[in-house]
C-alpha cells in the first residue's frame, strides 16, 4: 500500500476588528436603505401636515407615529416628489380604508 500524503490547510480566522467593521458596514447600509424607504413618509408629513385626511384629527410631533402614508392608487412604488399619490391617514382610518376594499370584494363575489 502506498501512503498518500495529505496537506492540511489551516484557515486563518479573520481578526475581530475586521469582522466588526464588516458588520458595522452592513448595519450602516441597512439603515441607509431604510431611511431611503421611509423618506417618502417624512416628505408626506411635511407636505400634508400632521393631520388625518379622512377624520381630520390633528397630531402632535410626539404622536406622529400614529399617522401612516396611504398611496391613493395602491402602488407603493409610485412616490412622486410632489406628494400627489399620498395622503396621511391615522392608523384607524388607514385600516378602515383597506378593510372596505376587502369587504367590497367579498360582497361582490357573493352575488
């Protein structure tokens, strides 16, 4: 029998600082992407104000998380800079707006 020679390749582990740096870069990229996504929300709040377009309830700056941006045409990728496809709705009116469509679809199928 012949002896086969094996070579062990020892993989070096990345240094901790390099690993942390890549994680930090990854987190920074995620935050930047999230900021770009939510940018239209902030823009809509500036354009239309902190008021619900349906029930006319006014919100303080601290309660603005209760306002959502509703896309009038239903296309979440249609975000014109002038805000013409957006309306600020409180979470209750926004839920009501979307549930009405579901109820209408359900009732139209029954007939």
